[in-house]
């Protein structure tokens, strides 16, 4: 008898919460972005609730270049994900630690090394959310005047990932002998130089960090463009998706699993976890009231700028805020999210204000406002109808919104047998149900990539 | 009445210890380089003993490219310093956290951000040891075929530091208002873009991390070449020095303090902390015996390779190991250390074997083998005779060698009134006696640099 398939859950931590005005909420600390104790508490409660992983987004710069808008949000500053996850690794034992890092403005050696170090320190609980960077504000921090194009970013990303994986295979799992008596520390035959020479990178190796109990960090991805889906099908082990409707989520789910299969991979070894922005109330009315309370904190200057940013840089300042959405040009920004948003706005005839209010909390992600049973119903539906293997929980405000979810929705999921009571293992792979990556010498990896 | 001047102490942590054969020692764990609990213990005992800081070296690659030698040491792998220090920040409250990061293969935005994040997480306890990278093995991990020259490295380092300091001055200390009622999160007048356009870097900013309770991380340096000393005089707040004799240490100390003074800085705001490799015994004979026990663990292949590496890449394999040191060519390696070593070897007529045995433990640093009183005498002499403001303790093996120092030498220093019983403050600056860096807008910093 095989165990019943269960929902995987990520706790997406974003300082004071995912709602743009969360910092003004009575239950959220306004200075969460400088308080390590806030994050230590979040990590502990998420682990006590048996979440699979903590998840941190990232940006190597401040994407909002509208100072007036920026100064009315808490988003300009935060801890850096790799240092923060390293700190959280010490106060947790089982929960996964997934951090975002861009392939656009990093060097693969640094990324391979830092995630390997986190993986080893945490006993095999690290995950790397691989993204490409699309904002000009980030480019301007790395010697570039304009941003590189979408296809070029993905070309670099593919090679970047292959270098990182090669470095993670420097050492075989049993390479280290550590024989005090005869002085042999490792077996040279189980040590592999990468010697990568590609279009974007030349990296010789070896990596100076040993493999962890889970082999190497879990590879996570989030891109939903054609290039992003292709890369995900080929290499992702978990995907943080952003579809709003059941139909969109099902189509995305089926597409990724098919791509994985086409790459010769077991589709069950790609866990698809859409984001959910849950607002929980004892009654539906209470939940709506809680949501409106958050919405009321959004200054118009913030809402308009956020909309402009999510949609790819369009300036709405010349348009009436209660008028319809204007025609929008194609941009170099994140295409998939932009398209989803615009389609939704046109379908529902939203005004500019209605659209910014709609995205302010979940920023294009799936938003559910209701009772614990209603939210559990929605999760169960997506989980059982081929739309998700789990969810990345984007609490509206922190820690309160996460506590609400843990105290009311998770017990409901457990009653339905849909969520674990205890961790299955100690590594992130064991808990997500992902296989241990057998060691492959870099030469072998290269020949596979060339097939 | 001013308090008596006291010795500053750093605990230089290197996996199983500073002696190259430490991993074979009975008291050292052979797998220290994969054990976070080993480091948690080291951090706790160093803090309990009131050390000013933990200190971690770094290399973005494996410098030893002789596989046979490498495989007989534990040095090929270790945790990455920024992730490790972040983990250690959580289990400590007062001790400083100094990590090394190279300006040669990093981007200043990443470095400014990660150290600022560590500084904030730790409540103002971070320090950045600024180095340039001289090894070809590291260059080969970052798209380069050969290494860039010594003067070019320092030219880049100077500009790198100025960018990092500019980014650390993005936010004034009282920039954040966090007014929940009126929605103002920060004061735009207290926010400063860097907009740096230099020879090596174009970095716009802002930095997306707030200032810490100590303003920004302490700037530490180690270079002893002419370029290194100049940069240190201009910008270093602490220096990890490597002089072996009292005279050399006094000359270095005087030189740096004079350079700082010439740059218009208070010489007391540059703390000079030479490394010391202490082997402690209840009697001098016991100390010597302990040292010989460690020395006996050095395989010849390891000793020769280590010598070659420290001296700048010279291949000793054609020379009799018990013969004299051959003539050595000028190299692109770390000049100052090479020169000190060769001068010492010629002065004492050392054979190749004697030289590698001499440097194996402390690798060119000052080595003291004796009783607690003898070691305290030596420290006191250098401290009172203008050769040091403190010391970076390089325990031969860990944790044992650090425990020996803490249990026997530190009580002796305390009896003499030379070392603290309690921390003076909670930030690294407070404990080192360094001033709080008043915020200066990047424009102001630039005009100072141009003077």
C-alpha cells in the first residue's frame, strides 16, 4: 500500500507580509525588514507546522525607481536571502531553505559555492530558486546601462545552471576517507575537475565545498515564459508557479509535466507549487473585512507604481485612475505575468484603480478570501484536479497571516488527510519526495547536455 | 581617568586548525569542514572567553593544484565564510564576525549587500576583511586564463572599496520613519543614490539593506605590500598582520600608523592585530612535545607543496629536500610574505625541509611555543612595545588549541590587566574601540576621495 499523496507547502516569507500595505497593519511589525528575531520566529512557527520549506524572493537592487512611491512602502530594504537563510538554518532542523538568486548578475562559482555551503550547514535542506533578472534598476548596479534581452538572459541561464551542477559534482559522495593513521584525506579518483569552456563562462573548478546529505540543493524555478518553461522542464525539481484560475493552473501543470517527460524525466520529480495569497476569517464576511482593512492602507501613489512595475514599466500617470486600462506596448519585462494580468483586467473590465487594488496584495498570484474550510476546498480542488502538487503560501501580513493559516487551514487539511503530521525525513528532498541525485562526473554531465 | 589600554583578540577559525596536519591530531575532528556543530562550539567558547571577533579567511577556489598533496590535507573543502558567519551570528550576542572577501572576483554590490545584511542580522557585529586574489586557480573559476597583475588588482580594490562604502551610505541612520498612521515609511531626503561611474565599475544604487547599529561593517585588511599598506593606511580600521619578529612588527606598526595619520585619520582608529600561532604546554618541554606531535603528521608531499604555494608557485621537486633553499625568481604572488620567508630562511641557513616544517603550522605567521606565562610575556612585550594593538589567535588545532589558549593564556593576560573580563559593548566597533562612522552622503564621500 502506498501512502496517500499529500500537499507540499512552502512558506513564502516577505518581511512584514505579501500585501503591499502590510507594514501598516496592526499585527505586523513595521520594522520587520531589520529584525532578525521576526524571521527566527517565522522559521520556528513554519517548522512547527511542518511546512516543507521557507521561500525567499530576491532582487539585487531596488526595482521601484519612483522615490515618492517607494518611500510609502517597506520594500526598499530587506535582509539578503543567503545570509538570512544561513541564520535560519541554525534554529531549524527539518524545514527546507529555498533562496532566490539570479543567473543574470552573478558568477556560477559563487552561487554553486554559497548554496552548497548552506546545504551542508543545514544538513541537506537548501534549495536554489533560479531566476533571470529583468529590471533595469538591477542592471544599473552591475556595470550595465541597459538590460540584456529575454532570450540572451535564458541562454546565459542555461549555461549557468550547467556550470553550477557540474561544480556540485566535483566530489563523489564517498570521496572523503579522512584516514588519520595513513594521512589520506580524500581519494583523488573520486575528485572531478569541471573544466567548463562555454559561450558565457570558463570555469575550471573544483568546487571547494563537499556534497551534502541530499547530494546537492534542490533546483527550483519560477519563470512561466516559453524559455522559462523549457528550462524548468529540463532541470527544475520544484516550480513556484503564478497561475490565478484553475484552468490556467491545470494547463501550466500539464505543460510542465509533459516537458519533463519529453526530457526523459519522471514528471513526479517536478513538484509544481502555485502561490496562494490566503485571507482567512471565521466567516466569509470577516475574511472580506480583513482584506478591506489591508486594502485601505494602499496609498494611490503606491498602487499606481506597483501596477506599472508588475506590468513592465508602463507610466500610468497620464490616465484617469478610475478609467479603463489603456493599450500597453510589449516590453522586455517578465512576459508571462504581464500577459496574465492584462488578460484578467480586460476580461473583468477593470479600471486602473481596480486593477492596482486587485494586484496589490498577491501581485498577480492566486488570491483566496474566505473561511478555513473554503480555502481548504480550493486547495484540495487544485491539488486533486491536476493543477498543483502543493502551494507556496504568501501570507498577507507576517507573522499574523501565517499564524492564521497554520492555526485554521492546516488543521482542516490534516482532517482531510491532505497534509503531513510529521516530517518524512530530514532533507528537503526527502520531504518533497524528490530522488537523491546520483553523483555524475562533470564529463558525463556534459555528454548528457550535448545529447 | 581613562581605562587601561587592553589587548584586542581575534579567534582565527580554520576548520580543524591552522597546522596543516591538524586533522590528524587526536583532539581535532577530521571532518570539521562539514560539521556546523564544530563551528557553533568554536563560536560559543570564543564568545564566552570575550574574544573581540571570529575571523575567517577565504579563497574562491582551491589554491593547491597538486592533487597528490591536496588529497593528504583537509584544506580542499570548507564552508563559505558569509553563510557560515550568518549561521554563527544566531548563537552569539557580542562577538564580532569578520569574514574575508576578495575584490578581485566579486562585484561590489553583492559584497556591500551581503556584509550589510550580516551586520544588521548580528546587531552590528560584522567586519569585512578586504583582500585581493593572487592565485591563478581562483582566476580560472572566473572566466580568466591568467591572473591580473598586482598593481591592477589594487587599482580595482581601491575603486571597489569606494563603491562599497558609498552603498553603505545609501540610508541615513534616521531615514526610516515607519509611520503607520500617515503611510510614510522613510524620508526621501535621507535616501542617497550612489551613481558611481568609474574605471572598473558603474553602480547606481541604492543599496537595499538598511544601516546597522554600528553604521556599517568594520573594514579589515591584511595586505602588507606597498599597495596594501597604502590602502590600509587610507581605509582599514583593523589589520591582520603577519610579521614574525618584534622588530618587523614594530616597523610595520609604525608605518601603518604614520600612513593613517598622513591620510588625516586618528592612528588609534586602525587596530593592528598580528597573527599568533600559539602552542601551549604546562612546561616548555611539554609545549615542544605537542608541537613535534603535530609536525610529525606532515607528509613530505604536503610540506613541499605548501612551501611552493606560500612562496609564489616555485617547484621544489628537482631539489634535495635536505639541501639549501635555491635561488627564487620574482613572482606575481603575495610579495610581502614571500620576502619575509625567504629572508628568514637565508638568515637561519634552513634546508628546504626545515623551512617547510617551519611554515607548515603558522604559514609565515609568528609562532610561539611555551608555557602560558611565556606566551603572555611575548604578547605583552609586543603590545607594550609598539608592535600590536591585539592579536589574531591561530590555534594549531581546533577546538583543542583554542581551548588551551582560553583556559591558560587568557587568565594570565587578565591577571596582568591586559584583557577584558566583560564586553564593553554589543557592536564590534564598541568592543574594538572604533568610532561610529557618521553617515556621509555618497556625493560627499566622492569629494573627499578626490582631495
